[in-house]
C-alpha cells in the first residue's frame, strides 16, 4: 500500500512520502485509498436542479482535471435532476445529503457514485439501514463528513468545544453505524476552519481507522488566504502520508480549487498533471520581465495535461542550475537575449521577444512526445 519510490526518491530518500496504509474503495470508476493516486475534487455552486448550469460547471471542472465532483442535494427537485446530470458528464458525482435520508435514497437511485452523509443526522439506525441498502444496490460508496462547526450537541457538552477528540469520536460513531450494516465502502473527513484542529483530528483519526480519508480545511476563505491555509494544513498531512482525496475549499470559482489542489500535490511529488513552472521572484538582475512572462505562460500552457517541468529564471546566477533538473528552461541573459535549455542542456540563445512563443512550442512538442509514449505503452498492454 505504500507509495513506490521513484528513481528520484531512490537518489534522495529524504523526498520519499510513504502513504498511510488503508483499504481501497471506489467512487464510480475512481479508486480511492490504498495505492490509488490521491484524487482531487471540487463542488458545484450552481442550483443542482438547473441541469444546464450544473452540467456546464461540471464540464469545466473536468477540463481542468477534476477526478470527483460533489453536488448539493437539498431537495427532491435536485435529486431528480441527478439522472439528467449524470448522463451528461464523465466524472463520478458525490451527492451531498443533509438530514433527509430520502434524498440519499433518491440520489443513489439516480446515479450518484457516492453519498456524503452524517449517519447520525438522518434519523437513527433504521434509516441508515435504508440508505446503506440503496447505496449497496446502486454501487455507491459513502463519505462520512464531520465538520467542526456542526458537531453533535452531546459531544459539545462533553468536551466543551470542538476539539480533535470530539471530531474523531463523532467520525467513529458514524462509522460504526455503517459497520453494523456490514457496509465498509466509506471514506471519512474531519474538517474544520481551524488549521490546528483539523490537522490534529486527522492525525488522530488516521491511527484509529483503516478507512480512506478525505482532506480539507473547510471555509478556508478566498483565493489567496484559502490557498495558504489549505496548503499549510493539507500539506502537513499529505507530507505525513495522510490523505486519499482532497478538496481545497475556496470562495472562488470551483475550477480554481482543482488548480490549487493539483499544484499542492505536484509540489509534494504526489501527482504530476500539467506543467510545473519553477520561476524566480525576480530582482534587478533579471534579463527580462519574469513576472509578466510567468503569468502569460501559466495561461498559455493551462491546456497541457502531461507532466512537464519548466524553469523560468531571470538571470544566470541560479538559472543554469535550475535548468539542469527541468525538461525545458529559459535563463535571462543580457542585451535582450536568454538561453534555452532542453533536458538540462543548452539548446541555443533566444531573443526575449520570441521566448514565450518558443517556450510554448517546446512544451507542446514535449507533451506530444509524452502522449505518444503513453499511447504506445497502452497499445502494448
């Protein structure tokens, strides 16, 4: 179940992240837990019963790489709309159910791949049994979602405030309700807006169960602060090998959550989708406008899905060294020229006016090679 060391891990063992062993479940066709890649998910913010709007947003999430998408199912109109939505998208959908167990039954029947519930909120073991029966009949998994802002009253009275012990006790209580029905295809989350509380709760939960864990810092904030808080909290956990799916909760467009999620995983070497740009903050030594260049390259290379490393460094102090370890590199020089690198080796000078076009061309060519290699390997299987 542990991550297999890459060649780079073998050379530099201090880079190795050993995934926490856990059982594997499926959310639709997506494997979660065990040795499966860490899945990146987001959630729609459209009215679910507005099928066209919801499908449009899910397709945009698919384009940026979402593995799983969650949709709210607050009413019967929304659960009925699921069938039409599921038929028009590729990613598996998680139906977010609160309180009314019948929405869970309907969502399972209408094509949801997973139900997000708190078993204790839907009316006791008899109703849990009905939801489990619907999930089992339709091949659904379940996510137990514990939130620091909505803990059970008895736990708040027992502990005095939301704390790791309270959150984990809530999660394990809900898990037992599913276990009693012989249902084990579930993952668990224990989210809070407080980083310290969240991280402590996940560490404690990771020791108490072999269920896959879904990570998140809930209500993290807008794009900037939410990215920072999520990176600190989830980065801490992922570095420790904890986490099987992630959601970066931002007050922003859902697509941005996916981009940040993949960037987080790329930074830790846990996923490699898309171009990883290594760039300097720029200074008076820069031979070109680094900030403007990187912004344009991020936009023009957003369509690339293949794992490619690209270094964009303003001067020769660090540029050649960074280029040694990237697929493609550009280092600023003087007199309006810079040096291009391919596979760590100099490939010739390039005029600053032409560098963006040449870098894009080089990245796209590299992506084409990687696609051909991948297709060849699949054809040989």
